[in-house]
C-alpha cells in the first residue's frame, strides 16, 4: 500500500513540476508577445509594406505607371511596386533592352503615346465586339419568342450550327467572335423579358399621348381557365395601330366587376386615363353589356362620354349558326378560297371587295 501511495506522490510531484514548467513557458511566451513589442513589430511591418510612388523621370528608363506598379513599355512586363526605384529600373533597361539604353527621353515619350493609342484601339474593338454580340443575342431571342420555341434550342442546336457555318464559310477567327454571343437558356429568358418590358413601355407611352379604343373579350382556354384579352387601337404618326394591351387570367369568376377591376388596375399601374378611352367594343354577354353590373356600365361611370359597340365577328358567328345549309356551304367554300389566296399571295396585303 505504501508503495502505491509513494507512487502517487511521485506522480503528484511530477505533475506539479510540469505545471510550473508550463507556467514558465507561458510567461516567456507572454513576454515575447508583449503588446508594446507587437505594436513595434506591426509598425515595422507597415513601414516595410509602404508603397513607392511613381516619378516622371522613370520614363527615361522606359517605364510608365500602371496602378501603382512600373510597366515596361518595351516588353510590356509589369514589375512589383518594390521595383519602383531608378536603380532597379535602369538595371532592367540595361540587361533586358541593352539596345535602348542610349535612347533619349523623346524616344520613350513616343513609345508611351503609341502604348496609349494601342490601348484605346483595343478597348474600342473589344467594346464594339461586345455591343454587337449583345445585339445579336437580342435578335436571336426575339426570333425564339416569335417562333414559340424552347429557350434551350439556341445553345443546344442553333449556336453550334452557326459556328460550323462560320468556320466553313470564313475562318476560325470569325468563329471565335461568333462564339462570344451569349445564348444560354437564362440569357435568352432575360432577353425576352427585357424585350417584352420595352414593348409594353413603348405602348403605354404612346397611349398616354393619344386617345384610343378598346376591344375586350373573355374566353376559356383548353385548360378551362378564363382569359381576358384586351386589344387597343390608337392613332400613331400617320396611321392607326392595333396592339394587344393585356392578356390576363381571371382567378375568380367572369363577372363584369372582376373584368373591370382587372383593366382598372392595369390603367392605374401604368398611369393611363379613362378620359382618353372613346369607345369600347365587346360581345353581347351579360357580363359585358349589363345595365348595372356590366363592364360597359362601369366604364361609363368612369368616363360618361365613352361610347360602346358590339363586335361584328360575334354577330357573324351567331348569324351563321342559323344560316340555311345551302348558304352555309357557299360561305364555307368562299372562306377556304380566301384563306388559300391569302396564304399563297406574293404581296403582304390582299384586299377583297365583295
């Protein structure tokens, strides 16, 4: 038992010695890392890291300032800031460019002008290529939107085909320029969104300066959702223009109040006035032409001078439902002939006079 106790005492003694030793080491470490010594070390580090300034006399050694570092105009080598000293710059000139060590300062001044001119030219060329690439990206995105194709078709199919054509018809350099056109899926989506926003803003700007007519219709798509379509007709320059003003879904029901609220919110968000609306064309549905709750009645409360009219196409559709069979056959044949002539006509507009 005494042996074990002695062993414990020895262990305790050893532990106390280790503790004292560790304290001594910590004391020495604390003495080394004294705050005053640390401040002195930090100040010396800062003084060592002090940046040198460029002097105009360094141009006689062929160097110009490039964001705080010396740039050799002869070999375009960028030296560190620590080399911003006349002795180091002279040594670089004499060892790397010994043929130019006896040149006067006017020689290096001309070199500096040539360097600045080449930089401007390079920046102009790069900027021009980037602008053309962005313009091409917008043009391709517009065609994708008009065709209703998937946005991934540009990166997966169109761009590789264009690169192959460019390589065959021109050269590799032209193909590299074409490859800079951004046509990824996200890029095309952003371009289409930007184009849609621009077209909407242009249309709203035109309507804010003119009087217009609205053609409103509500229909149901293949998924059973109620869709509100509003087409606007307005004078612009020397002709009349017709554009789609809005296409929005009706989340609740197709009442006159719901349709009016949709259009009225759009007018308020885009600073359009009902006083500029001179006519509203709708079908004969109750939600449109009701005496109290219809859309036309609510619009006339906003603008009493606004007139209303019925859509001719709806009247024609209703009339054709009760048309005799022999006349309906004649009408169907006439429609087929007109559609065939319009689809195969060489001129863009064909006028039929009946």
